[in-house]
């Protein structure tokens, strides 16, 4: 069965080198995360993945420096485009834009739309602590909406009380909560009424959103959107990375439809962990979800392929 992985991260060597020159302190980029085409292709072939859609994790971690952010976006996008140009049969990209400067972000989005492999953009759930529905971002999202842009929404951690830093809970619980918070604001604030053509992919099965969606529905009267949150939750796409439980896929399929689920692995994260690594686990939960073969084909290939063709 054909597979397209919509959630794969690659740290180009020029990006890592530029960070090392411009940012003080040790960077949390392991050698196993840095782009290595042979290693990526080997892992893809091992698990029967025909195409990976590359994006940058921790995208806005160092973006409080506007000139550096603009430089890093161009470096990443150009390196991704070179990879996609050389191997169009195996790789596509979700570009990076410096949204801390709206004018520059619009210009970079205009530029990357013409690059090889362009499939949309990757954004963090917050922009250096600022929520996406903040009015100051209006001009960018109007421009992105006019282009029917695919937006891959990936969590970026916020500063939490020190108690959260024990046992990596700021990562394991904090990031899914951050995703849930961001998606809920988009649904309640009227953001998706203003920008109906945006196609938003929620990483990690939408965080805790499937579990909390009925509870979030109660905020409808406090919100300013035209419809209840569930209306907008059915418009999001949800990737399968996590790691998650196979029952969650059946849950999301029942709540939002199998046509809203996309196969994603979070590769190369999870390398060296105990038990199943992330790619293996991503395949396993689809295979053991008790969904039909038709649903699995939608998840593995058809849904993502339709988005990529529309973006391309």
C-alpha cells in the first residue's frame, strides 16, 4: 500500500551551521536529525514510504531575532527546494516563513510558491508567544487564504511553571495541550470564518482535541465564530504521529471522518528510543486501528496526495 508521510522533519546542514554561528549555547539538534539523504531514503524504503513531506521542527524557537529569522527561512527553503528538485519522486516540502515580520513573511510565501516541491507552509502554534489569531497577523493570513495555502501546524512550547519540567511533562503533556489551545482559539475566534480557504493540518492527531472537543464545544457562546467549534474541528486535518494509540485513529475517524486523517511519522525523532521507533509505531497504529482497508488507503495516501496536488 502506497504511503505519503506528511510529518517528517529535516534539519539542513546549512541551517544547523547558521544556528551555530548566530545563537549562543548548545543547540538541541542531534546528529541523527541532520539531513542525510541516504539515511532518510533507507528508512522510507524500509517502511514502504514513497514520499516524505519535509518541514522544520522547532521552527520559531530562535525567531525573536528578525534578521536571523529571515535568513534561516531562506536557507531552509532553498535547501528543501534543492532536495525536491533532485528527488521529486521522493520528497516535497512545507516551507518556512518569518511570520514575526508580516511583510517579509508575505514576500517569502510568494517566493517559495515557485520553488520545486512546494506543498504549503509549516507554522508553529504560537509565534514567539503570540497567538495566531492576533490581529497583527491579518495581512499575512489574508494573503495565504487567497492562495488556498496548506498550513501544517506544529506545537511550540511555552514557558510553564517549573513543576512541569519534571519527567519531561512540559514536552509530553505541554505540547499536545499547546496544540489543543491553538486549534480551539482558531475555532472560537472567527479566524476560520475570515480565512475559509486555509487548509490546516494539526500535528500529533490534534493534541488532546479529539478527547476534549465536546468540552470545548461549551465555549461556543463565549466565542465569536459563526458556528460551533465542532464545525471547524471537522475542517482540520489530523496527522497520525504522536506516538499515539491505535484507538485514537478510530476515534478521530468516527468524529471527523477518515478523509481528515493523514499519515505522519515525526521522523527522524524517536530514533534510539526503547520499543517501537516513531516510523514503526506510525505504521503499526494504522494497521491495528480496526479501520477498513479503504480507510487505511485514505490515511496512508489518498488524503495527503489530494492536498499535495492541490497545493502544487
